[in-house]
C-alpha cells in the first residue's frame, strides 16, 4: 500500500501556542491532579489544546479524528488530527519506538472478526490482524471526501505527545493517519495478545481478551516531524491562588466577596 502524505508539518507558532496552553493546566484544572492546586494536562486537555493552537474544533467524541481544522468553508473541508498522549518518553528514548493506543473499541473489533467468521484469533492470527487494521482504515475512509465526508485524509495525521513526569519533559511526533500494511507484518498470538511484528520487533498489539486496546509502536525516527523536547512554562505567582478559586475570583470578584458576607 503506497501513501503520500500531503499535509503540512506544525509551525513554530502552533507548537509554542500549544506549549503555553498545555502549561495552563498546571493550575489544578488539569486532568492529572497530584496535589491540591497542582496538576498536569491529560489526554482530553491535550485534544482541547491542539484545537485552540491549530484554530480547529475539538470533536469531544469517539470520532476517529479528535480535532478538525478547517481548510475551506464552501465546500466544508477540513484536515483531521488524531491526538494521542502517553507517559512513555523514556521508553521512546530507550527503544526508539513510540506507544500509541489507537483504539479500545473492543466490541467493534470483535464484531468485525465475527462477521468474517473468526471467533478466536488463535486459529488464524494473520487474517485477524488484517481485519483489525483494515477496520481502522475504514473509519478514516468514512470521514473522507471519497465517502462523502468533510475530511481530507491525505492531509490528516496523528499528533503524538509523549511525556515524562519525573523530569517534566514533553515531545511531539507527527505521523500520517495510516497504520502499517498488515501484509508486511508477521502475526502470532503471545499468551492472550495478538501481535504483528516487523523485522525489528512488535509493531502492533491487540489485547482482544482484556480491555480491547489496539496499540501501535512506530519508530520515532520514521516520524514526518518531531519537536524538540520541551517543558511546560512555569505559572506566575498569584495572590488569587489557582484552580477553581482563581477562576471564580477573576470572573466574579464582587459577587464572590458578597457571597462570603451572606
């Protein structure tokens, strides 16, 4: 399967805006709360931050693309960004591979296999693996121009944020919105996992009997683009505090004070 990526790499301006937006989630409002009024951005925060930094729209749903960025209004046309965030930066540096949880739609994956006569992937792992990856590709195609959708898949991409909590480091990687050709992988079952290997190791894993996660391990050096490792900007000192208290004091200072007197 040949594929030519027709999109563009993120600009320096977009990446700096993204870094600053992500930094705001340290104020206790991020998904990953580790002590009062202190937090870090989580996966949903990442999606919303990408939408704002790229002038796009966060889907806030199970759609295959988490963010749609308008290309034109008439006709409506967008490119899609599938945002994935994992606390695996040290693993990237150690192994050279990223960790991407593509989907955990266990029911949809099993429905696809059973529709093709497969009740257990142990008997024919190669055919099962091909059906799974083709199903993900079909989800992209459903949103595509060719199927009457509003997404130019050739300009769409995965934006992967890998991070390291211990040292507060983050790095972005961009890959085409495409998984490996299943015919190029060697498929096997290891315990309860369905595995697709390339010549260097595991490229695809599916935990069909436990959680249903389909995981993808691309090589970092095969990314279309990657950022420098960066850190979040430190928050300025504030007499108002952080988190919800700061927000309500900023938006409604007089009403908040009045509420304390009643």
